[in-house]
């Protein structure tokens, strides 16, 4: 951590920080403690805190924000940077307010150590069976001995050769029959049971490993077979955790809106842009070519292929999605060499002359680009739909011509976006793209004054709009349908906002398309304000909890597993997750299932790891667990009957 000590910035270990220290944090840094912002040294500050809160996109931090309540959920504390989260944009100074176990990430670690491992249903049933078997054997042996009591004298005389029955002779016979009863008890105990159960579980573990389910705790194999509720994290488990452009909106020459669907759900730059089912590229529509240009150049992220051949992002996830879009729609005149020919083409054509960074007031960012050696360039802008459209006076039509943007058409476009993209079936994060047609000098004094950025970004020409989403995995919908068929309820528990979470749940089948979510969808704030009885009722019917904190996830899992005799539903819960925030709930659940690409903390707390991060693997594992349970019961019946 870079900390101010004795009037100078010095580099110290994060463990040496104390509350009250002033630290400097910049893009690329990991936040060393819970820090309250006091000074922004850039126009914007963005932090990736998905591991803590489950939010798919990076979040903006604001030095002027003051919370209404100290109990506000973590995702709404805009003036606090949390320990172990990553800064993806900007630079700032802040005061350390919490360190070590007092931080939010420290509370998770504390909850992990305080959480006791749950006995598996198999262990509980075997314990109950053992107690029952012991009682049955005890009474049978006692009955066997009592039945033979009248014969004790005769047996004693036969054993000793005596002619008369004395107390000692009778005891000799009684002891003989007692030994027979004990022998019967020993014979009745199925001593092969532990070996049979262990073998059965081990064979199941091997079969599950072949299906990419790695079992860390042997009894967990059978536990899956008893699962009645699967509590799943959304980001990275049901979704790809890779932001992707799903829609592009343009204006046709007759002033009608052109809607383009974009294929692909990862950062891999493969997929088509489809207009009414037919492929379309930047070469076909002039305004789409400009969207490609703005997406590629008004951008501070990048996409790269790692050594394993998997595409990853460098920088902010939303901007990385725009880089991918540029590759999918292409650039008119681009080459075919390299992994990212469209982005390479635009970068070769233009150099960046200035950057007008994002801020909360104007909700946009822009770059000034021009040819090498030029002192004038074109301003490319992207930002929140309504804010950018308000600063546009013209619009680019699909054929490349320009038309005035009337107030009525602006309202029509905003309404279309709100009705079709920003809510309802898609819940996309929408960005408007625009350009300034007149050239702007790099020496313009307004470019160095953040207060004048909005003035620079005026009289713009709207070129198009993009809708971005962290999309669901392709196989998840079928897996959830299989869970319903098997009588397993799927409950989504996420830190993301309710609108996005409900949309994803409709897309994957947790909710039907037109189903009301009343009484089935709750937020973390709702949960805090509930009484214990209301919480018990909620976990019986709920299928979605959004804006939750790590402690809420653990409480929900604990209540689901509360025995029926204590007023709870008595469910056997499986919890899936990949982040640090999921770890306490993973450990508290009957079986915790971590993602192979998730954090090591989540994997350490889980009893099973999905090597392929595939939700359908859980369904396969449940099927295997039920088969193991049936086999174990058959073995026990055989052992008892043969004994």
C-alpha cells in the first residue's frame, strides 16, 4: 500500500496499515483495507468488487456521497472502497477506516471459521440406522436369554456333570445362554457395512470425476442425491461473468429504428450481427461502421488471448464488450491479419489526441482522435442513453446521411429503450454512441478543464446505441428444467440489482416469462427488515434473493436447513458459488459446490468443485448421488437379511 507517513508517500505492507492512515490508490491496485474516499485525482473512479458483492460490472465510486444509514448494503456504499477489490479506472486518496478482520472481507473470513461443517444426510441416516439396529439387537438378545432361563439348571448339570441343581450350577447354565445371546448380537451387526458404503461412495466419486465434478469430501457424493434445493449464485455460475453486447440500435433513412441482434456470450470475438435473421456488417450500414469506430477507439480496455487460448479482458468489462462488438461487426476496409483485425484497423487509422474521462454529472466519456501529426481531430462519445441524446442535435442514418434529431424522435427513442432494453425481458445496460462532426483542436482549453467537458460534448451527432448484458450460459436453461422435473427447487441468491437478476431468472426458466415475482423475489434490504417468522416463510417460497450480502446468503442457507421440529423447512440445500462472498454459505450448506474458475477461498470452503463451471454438471451429479443412495440402501438390506 502507498501510505502517507511523515508527510511523504511510502510503500508498506497492507498488514501494517492502521485506521486513520491516508493511502493513495490507482488503477491496477488492489485495495489494501476498507477505505473512505476523501480526494479524487481523476474525473472518475471504478472498482471491480464482484468477488465481494457479486455485481457483474465495475462500480463507480463517489467522494461526495454520504450514506443514509450505516446499515446500507455494501453495493450502495459509493464512498467506500473495500479491501481485496480491484481498481480498474482512476486514481484517488482515502482514509483507512477498517483493517484486518474488521473489514468486510475479514468478516467473511471470520464467518468461515465460525461455520460448523454439516453432517451429510447419509451420515445422519446411518447414525439413526445404527441406533435402531442396536436397540433391536439388544431386545432380541435379551428375549433370547430370557426364553432360555428355565433351561439354565438342566444346561448347568449337562455342562458340569452334577446330579442336582445348585445356585452355582444354575449360574453356569445362565452364563452359557448369555454367551449365545452375545454371539447372536455380534453376528447380527453388519461389519461389512463401512467397507460397502465407502466402496459405493468411492466408485461414485470416480464416475463423477469423469463428468467434471471433483469431490473433496466423500459423503458429499450421496448428499447430492438428497438435495431438495439448489441455491445458486448468479454471476459466473448461471451467467458467463463476461459482459457481452446483445443489441445494437440504429436509425434507418426513413427514420425507423433498426434493431440488430448480436451473437456470442463471451469475450471471444466470434459471432454474427443479425438484422431480422440475416447477417449484417459495417460494410452494409454506414452508421454501423461508425458504431464500430466509437466502440473501438472511445475505449480504454482491451481483449487478449491467453496461453490456454481463452479470451480475457484487460480493463473495464463494459468497454471490453465494446471491443468484442467491433470485431463482430467489423470495420469497412479492414484487413484479415491478427486476432483483432477491426480494432487494429481503427488504431492504425487514428491516434488518440485527448481523453475526456467519465464523471457522474455528465455520465459519459469521450476521446479526441485524429491522424498522426494533426492538431485537430474528431470527438467520439459514449455514455448513458438519455444524457448523450440530450446533447445530440443530429443523427446519423444507416446510409451515412445526417438528419436533425427532433425532440419528439428523441423521446420516442428513449421510450423504446426503456420499454424494450432497459427493463422487462432484457434488462440491458445501454450506451449511446455519438460523434462531433466538426473538427476540434487539441489546443482547445476546454479539454483540460473537467468542468467544461459537457460543453465540449455538445451539438453531437447520434450514431447508434448498444445494449450490454452479462448473459446466461447456454446450457443453464435445460439444467434448471431438469431440476424442476426432478423435484428440486432452484433459488438464485445474488448481489446484483433486482431488475437484472429477475431478467436473467426469466431467461433461464427460474421464473416463467409472464409470471409474477411477488412473494418469490426479495432483496437484501427486504431480508434485513423481516422478522424470523417472515424469513422462514420467505425461504419456503422464494426463488430469487438480489442485492444480498455474504452474511445474508449464509442466513438463508441456515434457515433452509433448519429442522422441521424447530419450525424450519428441513431442506437439504446445495449452494453454488465462485466468489469470496459465497464462501460462508458454501461451508454452511449441506453441500457447497464451487466453480473451477472461482476463487481459491470458495473452492476451499466447498465439498465439490465443478471443473467445467457448468451448472448442468450439478444436475448430473444429483442423478449420480441418487443412484448411489439407492445402491447403498440395497447393500444394507442385503447385509441385514444375510446376517
